[in-house]
C-alpha cells in the first residue's frame, strides 16, 4: 500500500496451496484483507478470482497480485499476463510480478520491458518482481531507468534479509515477505518467539507478523483457517520495541526456499 511516496506495509493474504481458495479469499476480504496474493504457478487463479468477485467489497478496494511463471518468460510474458487476467476474471492486476529472475535463461530484462508496455495499456497498475537480488534489480534499473515497485522475497526471523531489505528500501522498492512465518521450521515454537509473544499477550504468529511490519515489510501469510486469518490480521495493532525487532532478527539460520541466483522455476 502506498501513501504519497511512502510505502505503508500491510498484511496480505497468501493463497499458495489453499484447500478452498474461492471460499478462503472471499472470507479473508470480509475479514478486512485488502491485498490478495496468487501466482500463475499456484494453479488457483480461477478460484482466487471467484473469491474476489464473490466478496461484498468493491473491486477497486482490493489489491490483487499475481506472478508470471517461469516458462512464460520463454513463451511470452504478454500471453502469460493475459491468461492470468482471463483465469482471474479481472480486467487488470493491481500488482504483477516476475516470479523468479531465472538468470540462467537471461530473459528477465526483456520480459520486464514487455510488461512495462502492458502497464502503459492499463493491464497492470504496479509492476514488480519476486526473488530478485540487487544485481538483478540494478540490471533492470540500468536498462529502463526505474526500480520495480515491489520485490517479494523469502523473509522471516530465521532469514531476516537485513541487507536486501535495507537495499530495497533505500531505493523505494516495497518489500513483501513470502513464507513470513517460516513454514516447515520450528520458528513459532522458538523460545525467543514464544516468550516475547507471552509478554505481548499475542500468538507467536502475531508476534512475527508484527516484526515484519515494524521493519517496514508487508508479510503475506496464508491459512485455510478463518480464525487464524483473523488473528493474523490483528497483528497490525502490536507494537514492538527496536530491541525486540533486533532480537528476532538475531535468530537467523538461513533460507528455506530456492536461491534466486540458481533457482529454476518453470
């Protein structure tokens, strides 16, 4: 979310591997989520779009994000975007991201240019990327004279991405966090996290989401549970001290997902 030149981090609703995306998305919007995140590679854009349209909230009040999958960097970015729009049943996307840089393909610069043209036509409101490192972002800037609006990256206390977060923020690039709760790890049962959550009278998940917001990052957790979705959204009211933010960042262990320098997603 933006206000003037400032990025106001918000808690988004992730849709990866949801059991019933249409129902879950509609429910999330009713709860108050205003950022819904999906991707072509998730295989659920039709259901996500149905959930957006079935909600009682006006379309222009909900920001919908999707991502260009890897093989569309070869097959054609415009065709990939149009397929996503068709599947979602929408006339435009608020945010559209290149899902991975795939440097071994060497196509992301050309792809970004194709998507800039689609943005000029009104098919995309904000053009961004996902899993891009400084060298990829700098190459885009050198080619087109602009920084992407968004860089969505793996980010959580076990992989706090201190340097990349600061680097992006210095250049006005909004940072969004996928896997913000450190899926498939013991993050939410970590003693530092649970002790701090007890002190704030909140759940460990709420504490971690509040940590993201305190760092100026928009977390995008996903859950099938309406109760947990409501709890996650309520994390926006939790305020952490600078010392607490640093203590959580000190839990660093390393990434759990692919390395953008070598990852292949097709």
